[in-house]
C-alpha cells in the first residue's frame, strides 16, 4: 500500500483526489491539506511515499514545496496550467495531471506511481544496511546481514558476527533494540527472545521446546518473551 497525502489550496480538487484514490486499491490517501506549511509540518514526523501536489498555490508554489521536502518522495503534480509541466518534469515528477482530469487519466498516473514505488523498493532491498556501534575507541560499521546474535552482559553487549570476532560495546539491550527497530528490513528482522539475547529471525535454524538453535549455539527463550517470539516466528 502506497502512503500518500494531497496538497492543494482548492478544497474541490482535494475532494476529487480523495474520491479517485478511494477507487484504487493500492493508494492510502492519509490526509489532505489546503495549507502547504501544515503539510510540511505533517511530513516531518509522518513520512509518506507519494505526494499529490498542486503547483499554483498562493502561499508556496508546489515546485518550491517540493524543494523543501525532508526526504525524497514520489510526486504527482496537479495544476490547471499546462505551462508548468516542463518544470515539473525537471524535478523528476512521476507524472503531471492537468486539471480537470478524468478517473481514467488519474488511474494511469497512479499506475506510474506504483511502478516507481515498486522499483524503489527493489533498489532498497539491494542496499546493505549497517548497525553503528562504538567499541575500543572506534566506530564500527556492522552489516546487519553479518550479525549472528547479540548477547547482553550487564551494561555491555557482545555482538557475534559471521565474518569476524565478536564486538563488545557498552550499551543496554533496550537501546540496542530501539536502534535495530529503525533498521529492520524485510530480510533482516531482529527480536529479543530473552533478557540476555537478541536474534535475527532469518538465522534461526530450528526451535526445540523453548530453545533456539542458531550458529551452533543454543539460545533460551525467556518466559516473558515467548508469546511474542512464536507470534513473529509464525508458529
């Protein structure tokens, strides 16, 4: 599902977009805005995948709004003025909808957005994701795919790696889980299974009773973590 918002100073145009988005099953139009400044404030804490963005707005043009985005986002420009089309495409817009547009024309544009979104997703999957920790007066860059499991030792953590010796860093299990939560990908998902252990789900070889078999080690499943583990592990 593609998360989207729409920004247009004309409420009737927003109603049309709301109606059209509701007729396709892959766009979730989360909010609409008549004021660009409110939309920018929303995006600061609520990133989306796609923007429907009017170009000719009095307070802030859609082209200038696009330049202020906190992170790269797919954009479909909407406007009643055809002369803005060229400039819109120079900003790598997905498409340019000239008002008034039909549902059929909107559907074509939405399909372009889905194709671009899926292409981005494939690119992101190919990028290595890293965990950064400080240890031994150094900053280590550890690929998530290289982590076998993490063991808690009081105020220290021991990160076991596939390609090299373990790294011991001063950090709590809670802080590590918070950092990993922001890095989890579809192929690298970490879960805490015990007060002293964090494991990547994709590296689990087997589960026997309340014990995980992983990298020639037996890792216990704590009673307070058992229900969440089996829910995520799919048992």
